[in-house]
């Protein structure tokens, strides 16, 4: 519970249906005009949401979305309650994987409910930022909405920088002299970037609608600059993620071209050695035809001449292929 003017806060941790939680719900009912509450739930049970639905007057459809998670980023309004769904994520560099979660924010006149699913919960950091900035608390529930969005978008930016560093290393390895096929690593990173893009791209119009969409006039005027800042950071991250996706296409194409070049080099080497060994094979084949009248068979210098001819022709081919870079 927060006092908007003084910035003082009162924190309670409880689990339904214990006495501490019943006391907190009673305190929630008795909020004055200068106070608002932030209820934070992590992977809640259905019973917890049902009880809070009755206390906060949430729409059943909104609660159903919050219960199951896996929602596409969106913005909806149920009466005087604004519902915003977004994806939370972080990039685990050691595993080259993007971990995602879900959070739904229900902002009402005197209360905010956040329901998070998955391993990532931006609410703790958002609460820390609010406690350190009493001026923001004067904006009421909108301050919580901004804080959660700000933390989530900052996490997007951090993940984009880490993915960029991973991509730069992949580029260096692809264009190095080593003959290592990085196609699988590129595909894995591209799949994670696509998941990253699915979280960021749909959120851009959601944040923009908070600034200029229906209901924008109902929000505190002082919140607009903060939301514009979040929208700007999100827009830059969206551009960065799109760029990363395009760069991965280019790196993948370069890797496939290099693999094709390696195969051509191997084929040229095989063809060159086959041509070199074809000379002695041809000469030996001539002398292996077993005709009765072959004058060279009885000639004293026939054998050394044949061997010398094979060696000379093979050496000439070897030198020619070596000069042309085939060997």
C-alpha cells in the first residue's frame, strides 16, 4: 500500500487464505483517496485470482487471461480497469537461449494487480525503483504500470546487446580461416531472435496506444513523458531486433556460401589428383593389352621410358594444378 503524497509504503507478504492475507484484503477495502495498493502475484492458483476478482471487480475474461498466461502483448480496458499484457525475457548467453515469461498488469483507480508467470519477474526491480522515487508515487497506479514497463523494456535492451555480441562472435568465426560449419549455431540463434521479436514487436503499438489511444486523456498528464521515454527505448530495441534478424540471414547465407566453396575446393583437389593418376593408369593400360605383336615389349629401354613418361606427365600436371591453386 502506498501513500501518494508522502511516498510512504507498507509491504505485506501473505498467502491465501491465511489471517495475514485477510487483514491485507481488509486494508485494501479501506484505502483512502490518497492511497493505492499494488498486489503482486507470481504463478498464482486459480482460487487466489477468483478471490481477488471479487475484491477488485475484475472482469472474468481478464482473470482467465491472467490465469493461463501465454498472452500476446495487448491492451484492453474493462470498465475503469486497464489491462496490459506483455512478455518478459532474458538472454542466457551460455545456453544461447531466450527465456520468456508473461506478466499481466491490471491498473484501476486505486489498485494495481500484476500477475507474472515464468522465471522472470520484473516487479521486484520495479518496486525498488518506486521506493527510491517518491515523486513517481504521486502518479498513483500509473506509476506502477510505468515502472513494470520500464524494467521489462530495459531487459529487452540488455538482451539485444548480448545477442549482438553473440552474433559478432559468430560472424568472426564464420569468416575465419577454420573450416567449421556454424550453420546449426546460426539457426539456433535465429530461432531465439524470432522469439525475441515476437515479444518486442507486438508491444510497440501497445505502448503507443497508452500515449494516444482511447483512455489516454484519463491518465495523469505528468505520466506522458515517462511513457514516451519507454516507447522510445522500445522502438530502438525493436529496430535492433529487426536488424539482428536480418544480419543472421546474411551470416547464414555467408556460411552456406563458404560451405559451397569448401566443397568446390575439395572437388577440385579430387579432380586434380584423379587427372594426375589417370596418366600412369593410361600408360599402364596400354602395356596391359596383351597383344602378341607389341614392339616396345622387347625393347631394352621400353620400361624405363614408360616409367619416365608417366612420371614426367604426372609431374607436369601436378605443377600446373599447383600453380592454379587446385592443390
